[in-house]
């Protein structure tokens, strides 16, 4: 029995040694075929077709060589000592996997030209769809001709792309692998697209030729009618010279606007006709008469539209509430209308239309007369005018004027009436003495408004400006950082506030200026003390964090501890509310920082004296700084 067991063990050992010869096939058995093929498909970059084909062929050759080696080295069955081992299933599995890898690699060779041909077929189909689009205008026919001119070059470019498929097809022939019916169909479609497209182009251009002839006939009829239209437009423009009744300004203005629209449309039709004549291969018709008609019409158009607008604006400016008057717009409108009337008057005089020229001169005289009201209107409607200024005007001139935001004032009979430019003129406001008084008040209002806007701008610039609060090392507290732009802005604003305080126009804002100057000065002082305290605290904190120093300097340690507790409380508040003005405009905080700085100065002196005693005891310390 012992001998039998020994013999069996030896036999099994031989069997186990034989089993190790299959270790080299374990990676193949564990290999994921799909992942391997996807990796091979993704190797290389776009446009590297030659290199990609080479990698595919190398992979196929590798898998075929490995399959042949398996067929040679792995038997179907084998005698191993006293055992006969059936390895046919293992052999079959290994061969099938290698053959699958080789076959799927061949599939990649067919995949590349399929992708190229799909792109070719798609682009040809898109171009054919454009060629076959309906042509309902001459412009569409010209677009077809332009597109047709691109067909030869397009076909050559696509066939160059098709040539990139040929090495793949040759490789498949060498691999004795036939294309699928679908791949054959895709290849044939791509290969014969140029012939198909040329035929389609010829057919479409033949149809377009017939359509172009019909469009040409239609345009000939339209152009005959258009000639009549242009003559009628020229006659209507000539009739404009007879219109001079200023009492019908609004009616005539509407008429000239209609004529202006008709002339503009006619110019557009002329451009279209000329463009289409190019499509038909005809010489462009001369429509310069339309431009001449528009040039002749332009003075009438400008005169009557500006005359109507002047009448409308004048009535509105004269009667609307003065507090709603847009004086800047009024100034620009009056100035522009004055220039136009001057130019149109010269144009009518040149064309020997005396009545029209006289109308221009009459409106220009009205504008000139009205212009004397503009400067005072600009002054009184400046954004700096406040109730105090209107009260000053009332006191200086005796005029009854409404408060800011009101549209009516009380007249001599105690009744409320709209306060308008007309009422202002009737009240004698434009008399020299009253006007000068109002200009003076307006000038003061402007200077005060400059101070007011500067104050508001400074306040707005400080909105959202905060101290940068950072954690400091392992101290469980914080330090602050003030950006250089903030300190520069603070200095600039202090200078501006001081300049305002010396302005002779500061009175309405004197208390605000004083308070703002105090806030900025307090902020500056607090920041200076804060940063000085921070530097001292950052220097001393690691020193008094040592138990040895606390034992050697108990008094200084106690003083530093008091400052440290105050520092931590202050920085906690700052972290919660980091706005600079909110934190720094605080007299109590300033005194706290000043006291803390005095205490830390004393602590640093005590520390320096302590270090001096150490130097006297150990002479080598004379070569070291306090920090060291």
C-alpha cells in the first residue's frame, strides 16, 4: 500500500508539472475579445489610415501565428505517466479565441472603408438635395448655376477620399474575406455618385433654362409697368413745388412720407430688376432716374417732416408741465431743425422756388426766436435743481413756481394751474434781471449737485468693500489683510472730503460732509492701529505660546494673554461682519487697539530685557538677534 501511494504521488507530480505548461495560455483565456478589438480600433489618430491598416494586418498575422502554434503544440489527448489526458476542449477553446480575434481584426479592415464611403454618400446626397430644391425665383436659378459650378471640383475631392478605401479593399482580398452585401452596396453607391450627380445637374439646369425664360418674360412685363410707375413718381415730386400752404403742414407731411416710402420701394425694385437681368445674361437697365427723383424729392421731404415736427414739439414744449420738460432734447431738436431749414432754404432758392424758400425762412425765424428760451430752460431743468433753489428763485424774482415733482403752482387768484414754459414766459421770467437771477441760482445748484453726486459716488464705492479675514496657522484665530487698492481709495476719499469741506457750496451738505470726513478719518486711524497691533501680536504669539517663556516672564505673559483674548474676540466679530466701514467706524475699537499696542510695547520691552540678561549669562548669545 505504501509503495502504491508513493507511485501515485510521483505520477500526480508528473501530471502537475505537465499542467504548468498551460500557464502561458492563461492570459489568452482571460482576455476580453471586445475590449481588445475596441482598443485596436481606437489606436492611431484621424487621417492615419495607412498606419491603421498596418496595425490591423499585424494583429491578424499575430493571431494567426499564435493559432498555428496552438494547433501544433496542444494535442487533442496525451499520455502523462499512467494518465491519459483529454485536452481537446482546451485546444478548441484556445483556437476559437485566437481565430475570433483574427476574424474580428479582419472586420476592422472592412469597417474603415465603410465609414469613408458613408461620409461620401452623405455629402453627395446633401448636394443632390440642394440641386433639386424648387426654383421659384430668378435668384434661385442663379444659386443653382453657382452650385453647379462646384460639382466637378466636389466630385474630384470625394473620389480622392474614395481612393483611401482601396488599400483596405486590397487587404481584404489578400485576407480572402468577402465584403458583406451591405458593404458592397455602400461601396458601389459611393463609386458611382459622380456619374449620378452629373446627370442630375444636367437635368436640373435644363429645367432651369426653361424656368429662366419664363421668369424673363414676367420681368419684361413688370419692367414695362415699372417705367410707368417711375414716371408717375417723378410727376408727384414735381407737384411738390406747388405745395406751400403751411396751414396744411400735417396733411402734406403725411403725403410726403407716403411718397418717400414709394420712392424707397421703387429703388428696391430697381436693384432687384438689375440683379435678375444679370441672371438672364442681359445688360442692366439704367434706373439712375429714380436716384435723381429721390434727390429732387429730398428737400421737400426734409422740409415738411421737420416743419410738422417743429409745430408738434413747439406746442408740446409750450404747454407740458415744466417739470417734465426734456431741455437737452429740446436744445438738440431746435439746433438740428435750424440747420436743416437753412440748408433746405438754400436748396429751394437754387431751384427757384421762392415760396418754399420763404417758408423755410419763416420757420427758421420761429426757431431763432424760440432759441432764446433754451439756455434758461437748460439751466432750470438741470438735475441739481432742488426745492431750495426754486424757493430762492421765488424769493429773488417773485415768481410762483412748483416744488420739485409737482406740475402745478398757485396763480395770483389762488387757483392751481399747470406750470409750463408758456406760463414761465408770461410771468416775465426771461426778462434780463429775472433771468440773470435764475441763471445764478442754477449755477449754484450745479456746483452743489457736483458735491452731492461726488458724496453719493464715494458712498457707493464703499459698498461691499470688506476686510480679508484669514485663518492664522494653528492658532484657532484669524488675521486681516487690507488690499492696497482699498488703502489708496481711503486716502483719496479723505483728500476729496477735506476739499469739499472748504467748498463755498458745501452748506446744504455740511453735516453730511463733516460726518463722512469723520468716518473716513476714524477708519484710517483704526486700520493703522489694527495693522500695527497685528504685526506685534503675530511676532509675540509663538513666543508666549511656549510654557518656558511663560514661566520666565509671568507678568509679560499675563499682559499678552489679556491682549490675545481681546484680539480673538475682535477677529471673531470681524469674521462675522467684515465690512470695513462697519467695523472700523468705531471709537471704542480705536481706543481698545491703542491700549493693546501700548501693552504690547511694554511686553516687548520686558522680553528684550530678559534676552539681555541671557546674553550677559551666555556671551555667545551676543551673536544672535532677538528673533533667533
